[in-house]
C-alpha cells in the first residue's frame, strides 16, 4: 500500500528518557544556578517535558530548555513546587509556534533582559544555553566533532550514552524487505547523534533520503513539512508510513499531505512516553491512522494494512 517508511528517531527508534530528557533537566539547572544563584535541583520533571512536547511546537529539546529557563528567570518562584506549577502553566499555553508562544505568554514579565542574556535561538558559538545543552548531551569528543569547538562547561560522561535502542535488527530487516530499502529517518537530531546511537542499524536506511534537522536551517524544524517532502522526493515515493512519537510529528505528516497531495499514514509510538496512556489518548484524539507501543509492532500493522 505504501512506497516507503519514514521514522522519527527519538522516542521511536531510540528511548531518550535518560539522555535528552536528562540534558534538558541538567542544562536548565545549570543555567538557573549560574544566572539566579539558586540551584532548583529536581525542578524539571518528565511530566513537564511531555507537556511541552504535546503542544506541537517543542520537538527541539534545546527550545524546551530555553522556555523553562526563561520562565523561571522572568517570574522567579518561591520554591520548587511553585516552579513546577509555573512551568506546567507555561507548557499548557504553548502551541505549535514553540518558543514564540512562550515569549508571548511571558510578555507581562521583564523577559527582554533574560532573552538578551540567554541569546537564544542562536548557534552554539553565540548562545551559552545552546552550548551547555550540547556539551551535556554529546560529551567532550562528540561535541568537538559536531560543533568544531572545545567544551567549556562539561567534560564528563556524555548523556547520549544513556540512549537505549528501541528497535530490533529483526524489525529493520523486515521493513527493509517490505519497502525494498526505501526507509528514511526524518528526525530532529543530528546525523552524528543518529549514527552514534543506531550504529550498525544505519545500514538499513537510505542515507541520501534521511533528513537530520539539527544539521539543517532552523526554519525547517518540525512541524514544517520540509523534511518529509525531501525524504519522499529523494526516494521517488508518493505514499508513506511515518512513525513518530509527538504532536509535532503528526502535524508535520498532515501538512506534508496537504502540500504534496501524498498519502501519509501516521503511526503514533507511545511506549517510551513518560505517560504512555496519556500520549496514546492524544494520538487517538488527533486522528492518528494507527498507534503502537513500540516501533517493533510496525511490520504487523503494515501486514494488517494499518
């Protein structure tokens, strides 16, 4: 029924609960301690991160870190509990415009000072927040390879080492055979990060068709349909199955359908969410074509024609 299969990486091919999620937490705590003098240890929870991701505008985890840091600096809470309530309120008022919606929501506070201090979004060379995030996530060696800079703030164990592979070799072999090799990643992470975590499974993907949005212009970030459009054009595909784990992924697929006239079946992967049942309900309410606890169920769904 479909010409190709497309995959998000984070939360689909790789469980990132202890890698990217931890990078958000550690970077926010580092920035708040450095700029406010208050530690806020344990402030950011997986529930808060999930709320931002469910808004449709926070597929980029550095964006999430910025939104959290800006909110806390602009309206300093008395304690951790108040801080968490503040962040949940910010996340609930965010939308697919991402950090723009957060800045609008916080506009009644003195945010210009902190926006200038955080200098985000900006390249790693210009933004301390972006640099700290990448240093925590990549670690010294990979940070240098990705950004061509020496680390300044963190030289310890890379958080990317906490990535857990969520797809099996058997699943990839089945899908490779089913689609005649027309498999591609459409992901917010860099190619370097994908190669590091997927390792020998990279051989199953058409690397010319893969789109690694961290390596692209920011304007192409999800839910912009650019990445899906480029992947499908490269593989000369008119129909596709896309497995994603977030509202941004679903929005991107629907926009790509409208823009190209293609048929794109969206499969919502919910098993690696901090709140799987809640994420499953959201996918169903948004009209996902199918849902699965893990991407390893995808071959069976395709055989059953979704």
